[in-house]
C-alpha cells in the first residue's frame, strides 16, 4: 500500500510561536488515519499546513508523489486533497445546495457536479430534503453534513476532517462516524482530527498522538487503545 500523503519534519509558526516542531506522518491509500491530542497540541495547525492555509517554515509535504508545500490552497484542492475545517465555515446566507456546489471549484469537479451531488444526497438524504433551505438555519448536525458534503464535491482522493463530531448530539455523532466510514469504503482516504478519541481510534486503521506540536506516539489504532498513557490521558480509564 503506497502513501498518498507524506509529511516530513514539519515546522510551522504563528509569528514567533513554534506550533509544529518536526511533525512527520503518512497516510496510506484507502486508510483512515487519526490524529489525536489535547487542545492546543497542533492538530488543526497540522491540517491547515497540509492544505496550504499556513506555510511551513521548514519540512516537506508530499501528496500523491508531488511536493505541495509551496502551492496555494486552491491548487492543492484541485490535486485531490480536500479539507473540511473545524467549525464548518458555511456560507450561512446561502442555501444548502449553493453551499454544496461551492465545493466543486476545479475544472474536474465542475464537470462532475450532477453526479457528485447525487452521491452526496445519497450519503446525506436530509440535505436533499433541505436543498433550498438557508444553511444558517440548519441544526449543528445538518450543518456538519453540508460541510462534509461540500468537501466531497471537490472529488478528493484524500479528505481531511477537523473535529467532525464537535458539539453534536450523541445520536448525530454516531451518524457522523457512520458517514465517515461509508465515505472511506467508497474509496476516499481519510485523515481525521477528532476529540472523541475512542470513536476515532475505533474507526481508524492507525493513529498519531500529538503533544505540544510533536508526535509522541503512533501505531495501529488497536495498539493505541491498549496503550496505558492513551487510556489514562485521553480515555479517562
């Protein structure tokens, strides 16, 4: 299994604040890989650096065999690397369908809009029912569906998800993780940042633990779930 994404020795700063200190990770074709850690550990910064929103001061990012750390976010999306950010960041005054269509910006994605939209509606039937509803009036769970659906409209080969279950009800959390599983089964590789550590590691193939901008542990998710430090620090056991 080849790696779709390779991150080597990533150093990212906010001004003089050293947020990522040599982060290295990889994501294999077809995997779900989780990145877990406490608030402020650098999880969101990692995804924002990979997607080009932040520029690394040092290190390399390779996607599908190509260096992307000097590319603009739109160029990275066009290559097939999608990013669903924390907080959804929808266009609140636009309809559900308008938000979804905004995700298909590249030439390749624009040409497949009708078919991709149909697949998104098959994954989230509720969005089809609310296609003409203003996105800002949706529930939190429905807004998260729109955010993920918009990410899928770009036809990503790898989709990065930042805290997809944050603030959702237990029933909606279950539905969201099931949707992520189905997205992966349909052929999309997933890099998942998630505060629900047990759910994330149960769903994923492998995981990385990030502390203070550094990877401190990694391995198969089943091994991490048995790790005494993980059980004490992140699972409260």
